[in-house]
C-alpha cells in the first residue's frame, strides 16, 4: 500500500486462536515506554486468512493492515505506488515494476522479485481456484529482472491490470516461507504491511503491533492497533460514547443521526463505487424468475430512488453496471428500467406479469441481517413488487444459510440482496457477470455468450470511445437479462472520537481498503 510502516518491540509465541502464524520481529526488546494504542470497533470477524482465496470484504479490511499490494489507489481511484514505487508500460502487453528496496516482511526478510513472481504465479494457477486469478488470466509470464524489478507479460491487453494489483486479493506473500512450509496462508498472516499479528481471540479481538521492518520510516504512528469484534451496532455506539474504542465502522445508514448528539464523536461518510445488488434465480426449476417476462417485470417495478430516500435518507444514489464514479456511458444510465416514468414502468410490469400468468405469485427475498441494510432494502422491493401483483416474503436467514441457498450448484431462492465492491476500474466488477467468472454464481445466472465476448473487449480495449461502446452493450445485456441487478450506491460509515485520535480517511475508496491510512492515525490523549 502507499502508506504502511512499523517500528516496535519483539514478540514471539503461538497465536491464541486458529494457530495463526505471527510475523515476529528480530529487533531486541527495548526499555518500557508509554505505548500508544488505537482501538477499532469492527462489526464482523475475519472469515479467511488467505488473501488469494478470500471473497469477503470483512477480511480484506484486515489484510490491508498486514500485507502490501504492488499498487494502491488515489482518491479518484487511479493507480498509485504501493510495494512497487514505480512502474512503466512498455507496450500494450508488457509492464515493468520497480519494488521498494527497503521493503521487508515482518520476520525481517527482504521482499524480493521472487516473492512477487511467486505470488502472481500462485494466484493465477488454476489449481488454486481463485476468482481473482481469473481476473488476471491474461498474464502469460511474470519475470524477475534482478532482486527489485519484475516484468509482467500479457497474452492480450488488460486495461484494468494496474487496478487489479491494488486489491487485497493480490497481496504479496512471503513465497520462500510458503514454499519451505514454515508459513501457511490458510492458517496465518505474514506480510510486509504496517502491522503484524500479536494475538487473535476468535470472535473477540485482534491485537496488532508495529511491523518493525516496515518500509515507511516512522510509521505506523501507534504502537498497537486493537480490533474489537462487536457485531451489535448499539454496543459499538456505546463503546464509542464511553471511549472503549477510538473509532468504529458501520453499515447502518442511520449512523450519523444516531451519533449526532454523542459528545466528541464525528461521523465520516466515505464515498465508494460499491453498490447493493439483487441476485435473481433464473435457473432453479422452482423459481418463477426462470420466466424472462417475470424477471423483466421485476426489474421495471424496482424503484431505486425510493430505496435511496427510505433506506439511506438521500445519502446514496441509483447505481449501474458501470458504477457512477466511472462516468458510465448513456446506455448504462438511461435504460428504460431507470428512466421511464414510474407510472409507465408499473403498467409495463403489470402487463408482463399478466402475460406470464404470475398474478399473486408468491416469491421469497433472502435478506440476511448480517447487514442492517439488506432487510431494509428488501422491504422497499417487497412494496414495489406488490404494486405489480407479486407477493414477496422477506426471509432474514443467517449468513451460512444464505450462502448455501444462493451460492451452491443447487440453489433454493428467488431473490437475494447482496453487494459488490466497485474497485478501481469498471471492468473488474463487470467481470462477475461473465460466464464462469465466479463458480458460485453458476447456480442462478444464465450464461450469455455475447456478454463474455463483450467483456473481452472491455478488458482489452484502452479507455476511449470503443471501450465505452463495449461497456454500453454490456449494460444493455445485463439490464435485459435482469438476472443480477445493480441497485443503489453503498457508502461506508466511520465514526471516531475526535478528542482521542486524529484519523485520516480516503475520500473515495473502491477496494474496501477503508482504513488505507491506518498507520497515520495518531492518539491525542
């Protein structure tokens, strides 16, 4: 990442839970000094420790504290230096990256080109089965050119390459230790980022310490970074009020209102290209949405502006296949399911329902309470569908049941609310609609061969009119299929004690690196 560092004392020992491998420091223990600690109230536990296999943002937020990626992003979502301090595009299919010569893993070993080469080859190995390996399928070879220079050769142009290399799922691993067997990324974390794991108590807390070998001198500012897993919003708010945590992250759009009267608490709304989505079961034999007409009726019935106002109090906006942050072409913003007057859309939807014989059809909407916004969005959709004759039941099921019913070969749902990160290039999120891009979606997304071909053009073409035209066609296909629909923008909410800490946040974040500047957080008292 652009900002990552550590300096601190030595710590050795076994991890309390999960047997996590610790990146211990080789620095000697120094005389006791006042330790500064920053404490984060985090809604959910890390679900996986291997960045290359992770698909959940709740884990990514911690990966960014432990690992470096080759690149990062700026506030306008452009590529920025990370572990690579510079890069050069030699041709449409050839890139050279210069690594920071002072970068070291938290065990003290220097990061070299071999680690980057090994990381990218592991990530793109089909045997690993990484969805992000598929995003990088155009990589033909990764070559060491000295200890601190890496060349990537592509089989075809890949416009989002630099943006992909900024995501937590492309974190650089210590390949020497992994190959030797002294490090297993499925059981622990060992990176070159600003912090190192000291202790983990499952479903309770993580205690991180400075990486004494971090490449950014004088960082992080805090000696320790403690993460307290606190799923309940009210409990996190109470912890903030009482000063038991210095800052907390929230999904609840009511967060600014709930904390408005809290003394010394400031709420920051972080803008993102991320968006909520609606998964639609188009394959399952018992799903009414196997019928194209009902899917189209459903898509025209949904009122995104109503979601924005009722759920988010206006602090969101309708979203598109190409997120609004990337200035989508008109075809992505002006499809009739977005722009047709509401009364006309309802009439069209009712006619389609009647043609399909779907009047009073009972359907279910899975809206797991893992995010408070899911059931709220589902309630608006339930009301919208009732207007066109579809009777929806909201099912607030646990995360495990949601995943089993939606992301399995044999699905058992009709509609489900979820969300996507928007990343740093639109092709990255658009790719998830492509046939075979994510194996877990094969149970409900009808493959559209043309979409795969269009996405090849979106990935390969440089930014310009031709790429915009390909994006426009991709939007038309997705909206007409109505199989997985973008809904509204997903902002992030961060509340902090302004009397206790001085934080720094990005204005716009697309890779779920919510705490990109965590190593710059300072304690006031």
